[in-house]
């Protein structure tokens, strides 16, 4: 199975950005659900109220299993900042990873 990527996008009021960062930092301490590969918190450079969490999952099954355990942690992170994210799920089709010495 190919990995899947979840993308949560939301506007966060500037005065709540610290709440978002703190909730993300707390989540980064784990524990992590089975099939979790990586997550990244992003802030849009041209609009600092626009935030995104991109998370890579080992497979659609891993994502489905995580969703059955309760409210997903990414949604909880945005909840902590008073924001309601939109959710998108993408199939990972291809990766580009430079090999050592080609950068």
C-alpha cells in the first residue's frame, strides 16, 4: 500500500498562534499511533493567519485505524487554538529524495 497524506488547513487568529504551537509541541511528545510516519506544522509566509498540518501515514488502513480511536490529534491541536480546519486526504504517488552527494 502507498502512503497517504492528510492536510488540515485553518485560519488561526494571531493571538491564538501560541496556543496552536503549544498544542503541536505537546502532541510531538507522543505517543504516536501505529502507521504514523511524520507530521509538519506550516505557517503561510504571505498570510501568517493561515496554518497547515501535513501528516504522512503508512497506508490508508493506518489512517482509518487512527480515525476509529476518537477525535484525531490534528483536530485537537486546532481546537486548542479555536480554529476549525478543512481536511483533505491525498494518496502519495511519488517522492523525490536526494541521495547523499547529489545535493
